[in-house]
C-alpha cells in the first residue's frame, strides 16, 4: 500500500501521485511519513520536502504551509512550491549567495524588519538551492 501525496500551491498542483515515503520540513523539525501513519495536522516551514516514489527521491522546495495526514493520504497546502528538477541550479546558487550576503549585511544594522525579511529571503533561496541539488550549509 502506498501513500497518496498532493502538494497544492495557490497557482498550481506541484505533485499529485503515489509515494512510498515523504519527509516534510515541519516547523518543529523534519517529519517522516510512511503508510499507516497516525492522523496528523502540522505547520510546515520553508524548506525541502522529499518524496520517495518507487526507488527515486524527488525534492520539492516548499515555501511554508500546512500538511494533513489521514488514511494514507498526505495533503500539503503551501504558499509556494517548486520541484527541484525544474530549478536551474546555477541560478539558485547565485540567488542563495546574494541572499546570504544581504542577510549578513543587514544583521549588523538597526532595521529589524529588514533583517527579518532578509532572513526569510535567505531561507527561500536556501530551500530552492537544496531542492535543485545544491548543498547549502544549514
């Protein structure tokens, strides 16, 4: 028996297929889901979701949202999502490097709102780069 997994963003359905295993970036840490998992509703952080379909793992960058697990169905509603195989790794690396530099520069300033936004932008850039196969440091 497999899991039915759906990843739905406001503009598209990113994944709608069966899977053997799902690893989610919940707000409390990584969360693994296998068949027979207890019912669950959890908030998702910005990060990389991994789906094992057959023998292959698929990475999907999630931009925060919620996941519900019930009766071997995993429904993920997110603010944004992108499959790793659809992301240009070099462009993602450049965006990550730029976001890292901006966040580092703003940490020494007094504008707390700009710091928070820069850190959020850095998390998004890191998730996209990691989903594309890059190895951004955590």
